């Protein structure tokens, strides 16, 4: 079978893609070590869950606040240069945490400062990595490349925490001592350094030079361009509505369902989330390997998949066993993974290269901004209705969004773009 007919062979034959996936997966694996070690470090210093919450907020809030600025900087200086710089910055910051932890001189103010800086670097790294792929691989391979990259990352998210916990606690009676914590941060720092070296090897296509406006003017320019593009505007608004009605119940109502109704409680929740993760992995893989599995338009495919998702969601309020929730979350995750790859690839082909960093950052900003709002709205709704009522209402709202999208917007006519 030729490389043209086999996207896997074509991608693996592409040196740029090999550098991208190798360095990206290694860096993400390193992140799992920090995600394991940072909460343990904070709790070992303070034994205060409120402090832990504020540390995690300090790490995540800059991403939502500065991702648009990051996108503007990416478009001004090129995604490769920005991504390379952020990886070396992260390597240095994590090395500092590792050394301070190993020597026993780490303090809470230092943790706040270093996690804030890591969050800021991430706000620039995310849009840079999104804008780099279209400059590194042929247009015809964008969807297979996104599918393989996202599936590999999803696999690391599923297995990485287990591997990180096993390696860091090996020989330590299952507890994270100072040496184990330092080793976890050190491994993450090393993974960023190696990933930076792989990014440096990538050869990107040139983009026509143009006068760079000031940062905030550049952000405003991207917002105007997205709003004036009717199909892009429609897709952004539709995706935001769907994410709002699905994300809140998944993050808030699902844990409450496990606590109130399911034997096993937290263990049942873990089983259901694992099923969702496996479904997402399968959907991403399938979307990358079989991009031809779709309706005639991207919009029609989205509407069909979200209709199925809404029907599946209706059954959540009637779950009384972990296996039932897992059977529902498995296809729901698969549908979400399939859609994510398709939409991401469409955006990367649709948006002008000179504005890709800002536009992808805008898409991330919408999703990141809606997450806390959806969770807060679900929490407030659960004071008025039970879990069954919330899942039912969310499913009906999702189906209503699909109906409005199909009947009152041009979304069903949004076509797949040419591959080359």
C-alpha cells in the first residue's frame, strides 16, 4: 500500500512529524510526573487543601488570561521560535523546583512564583504548538497527524499517572519523599529539554512577512476576522454551546452521581472516567486513520454526532451501576474524540497561516473560559434539581442546540476543505 493511501506510513516517513510526536509525547509524560508531585509537595509543606487549591489556580489561571496574548506573539515571531523558548523556560523552572526540593529549601512563596511562571509559559506554548503543525506537515496529512498526536497524548494521559506514580515511589514504600519529589520534577525538566531539541530539528514552511500590529491590536484583528467569517463564527459559537452543556454535567454531576448512587463511590467514578478516556482515545485514532468516515459536510457530521451524544446523555440520570455509566461514557468519549480531531484539522486548514496562532488561541480561550462557567452553572442547578434532572435538562439543551444549529444557522453547509 502506498504512502498516499496509508496516512500512518506517510506520517512516519515525515521527519518533521517524527520530531513532533516524539518530543511532544515525552514532554507530556514529564508533565504527568509534575501533576503527581506538585500536590504532594504542597500538602507535605502545609497539610492545607485550601493552599493546594490556590497553587493549582495560580498554575491554571494565567493560561486563560494570557492565551490570546500568546497567540499574538506566536503570529509575530513564528510558532517554532515561541515553542522552543517556552520549552527551555519550562525546563529551567522545573529544574529550579527540583533543586530546591532536593536541598530542602523549597518554600511556599517559591512554589507560587514558579507555578505562576510555568502557567504563563503554557499560555504561549499552547497556541505555538497548535500553529506549528500546519507549517510542519503537508496539508493532506493534517487530520491524520492530529489524530495520531491527540491519540498519543490521550494514551499518555491514561497511562502516564500510573507510570509516574510507580517510578517515583519505587523503593519508597509507596510514599513520595523529598528525593522522589525532586526526581519527578527533574524528569519533567529533562523531558522539556529533550523536547526543545526535537522542536529545533523541525523545518517549517515560510509565511509571507507582514507588518506586525501591536499585541492587543493583533488580538482585535483576529477577533474581527473570526466574526466576519460566517462559517468560522458559526462553528465557534456552536462548539461553545455544546461544550457548555456537556462539560458542566461531566465535571460536576458525574462525581455526585457516583457518590450518591453507585456502589464503590470514587472507584466507580474512576471506572467511568477511564471508559470515557478510552473512548476518546479510540475516537481520535479512528478520526486520524479514517478521515473519510464522515458525511458530505463537516457541519452535517457534527450535527449527527452531537444528536447521538444528546440521546446517550439522556440515559445518564438513570445510571445505577458503574458498568452502566462506563457503557454510556465509552461511546460519548469516542464521539468527542472523533469530532475534536475533525474540527481541529478544519480550523488549521481554514485559518490564514499569518493569523493561526491568534485564532487557535481564541478557540482555546472560548473552551477554557466556558469550563469554569459550565461547572458553576451545573453546581448551582444541582441545588434546584437532582442528578437525573440535571442530566435530562443538559441532554435536552444539547439536542435543542443541534436543532437550532441545523435549522437556523449555516453549520450544516460547512464543508470539509480540500486536503491539498
